[in-house]
């Protein structure tokens, strides 16, 4: 049975057909549909076995050491406003918020939680992956029955695109927030320069793990459906280099190894892409 738009239930138009997993090689083919009215996209059909799609996911491995060119780029980056933007993004734009109790949904290796703890936050993490660090809440967020109104901040970095019901997930995050608490989520921008540039080889399509893809407008609509009255959405290109590296590899060879060290040519192209890309990710910030 075909799936419809999660917001308005329209059947949607086909954006891409016969998509395959070009990063981790989970078996299957998928269609990506798009709602003209809501500007949200979704996989049809949804994967039958989501766990299999994450067997070799990048959070299970250490990232390779940076190349000499990457080290030079990072030094030069420190001299630009982009460095400050990236630092703020890594802290989920809570750098000017007084520390309190924070929950990261989909915390992965826990690296971001450590950064928040260093700034005085009392942190907790949630993951569905049993290989998550010790002390993390393991299991789907809605099944954990965490106490209502418990957190001053709830954050999600590239999580909402992975879940079957984004409205329900944001609703649970809102339930967990204290009155006046902040919710921040980041996700790829379907209406980005990168998607227009690379099309079907845009790495952020990432079938079958990305079940939904959002524009700024559709992300704000999801937040509204979840009960957030005060919400704003903006875009950032602070991490555009990584989008370019993955997309260039897919465009050239039809696959992408996230742990491989990029070549010189792709590294230079990615830096040039960074100069033009200002909207690769959507940032949603809402208060309860």
C-alpha cells in the first residue's frame, strides 16, 4: 500500500525511483516521493528491517585521521566567520543559554554530550543502538517513559530524518521539556544548493536510512503539529564540505565510504562548494 504525505496525506509525486543504499549496501530499492503542498519528502516503501540498514553505520567506527590538506584547511577555517558558525552548530546553538539539564536524542558516540558537560550542563543521552556508551538510555524515546517536564534543553542532530513518525517524536521531546525549555534539531535541507547541484547523487538522500527529508517550511510545520507554538527555522552551510565530499564520490563512482580519506581533487572541490553553499542544513529551534 503506497504511503502518503505525513502532514496532509496527499499521495505525493515521485521525485526519484529505484534508489539504492550507496553507503552501507543494505539490500532493496526505494522511491522518494514529494508533496507539492507541504514540501516534505518520504521513502515509499519504508524499509522492512531498519536495523539491517544500520549494521555498518558510521557511528560504529572511528573517523580516519585528517590529511595534511584537511589540517591546513582547518587552520585557515579558524580565521573565518564560518569557524564560529560551525562551533555554534556543534553546540546546537545553545552556546549562549545558561546550562541546565540536557537530553540528546540519538546521541551516537556521546561526543557532543562531553562538549556540553565541559560547559557545565548536566547531560543525558538516548540511543536505539545497544553499542552506545555506558549510561545512555537505550531504546526508542517514547518507550523509555522518561519523566515529563524534566529537561531544560532537548537536542537532536540529524535524527528526525531517520524516524517513521517525526511529529510523534517532536511531540515526545516537547513533553520532556520544562516550561520555557529549548528544543533544537538539525536535518538536511531538501531545498539546498547541494540538492540542486547533485540531484540523485546528493549524499543526504541516504536511502534507506533517511525516511523523511525536510525544507525549512515543512520542518516548521512538523514542529507546529507536534505542539510547538514558538518555533523558528533557519539554514546553515557550516558543514557543507562533508556534504560535498560524499556527493562528489557518489557522482563519480556511485558509492561513498565515509571513513575513506578524500583525494586532493575532491577536497579542493569541496572547499569551493563550501564557499557557495549557505543552506545545506535546516536548524529548528523551539521553546515549550
